[in-house]
């Protein structure tokens, strides 16, 4: 995504949230498509990406809900798409811009937001579904899924259904 980010850059990307920035000495910046981390509480997550349109940092605060199940099952991340065993994914939701939390969009993602490393096979355990496509093609596909989802928060139709009857 970029060479590296400073703590100030990350904090200034978030406007009014009290965030807990991650340890910035550990990320492998060359292998990150985005910087994502989980709040210590576990129910919030933060995402910082460089916008492909403007080249500026874009921040998002996500709500995270575990997808625990008593029945063991496979779960696939919508971005990577890494196939996990049980309890490897979480439901992340995002407020649609301008809706004040009334409209949400959701996506099932790797629960630790480590898709960048998983798509490059840098994290254990490996996916239960082995892909034969080129790594660059997989990375491109993941970035496309991520940007498409993040753009949906802006372009979702917020016009009331019956508005045309009153105008
Ligand atoms: Zn993933």
C-alpha cells in the first residue's frame, strides 16, 4: 500500500474516533494492501487504505461480530478468499456515509483482517482451498473486492423509496 505510515498519519486519518493504533514496527509494509487492526475490545476494527482514485489515506471504522457456530463448518473470506476452518471469519459492518448508522453494509472477512498476508500465503494455517492462479492475479482480485465494498458505503442509494411521490 505504501512504504510505511506514522502514528500521526493514522490518527489524523480518523476524524473523531478514539482509536488504538497498532504497533507500527511490526507490519510487513511491502506485503500489505491495507492496514487493518482490531480494537482490544474485539467488537471494533479499523481499516486504512490508500484511495486508488485520489492517492490519499482513507480510514474506516468497522463493527466486528464473531460468526461462531456449534457446528464445525468451513468459512470463506469475501476478499482473499481464504477458506478457513471453524471460527476463522467475522462479520464486519460499515456505516453508509451520511446515514448516521441507520444503514449498514456487511462483509464476511478474515477475523484478524490479515487478508493481505493470506493471499500471499504468508500466514498459517494455509487455506483449505488451494488456488492455482498467479499471485498477482489473486492480489488484484482481492484489492478489487476491497475497493468495491468500501465504495459501496458512498454510492448506496439513500433516497427514500417513496420520495418521487412527494416531489
Ligand atoms: Zn481474508
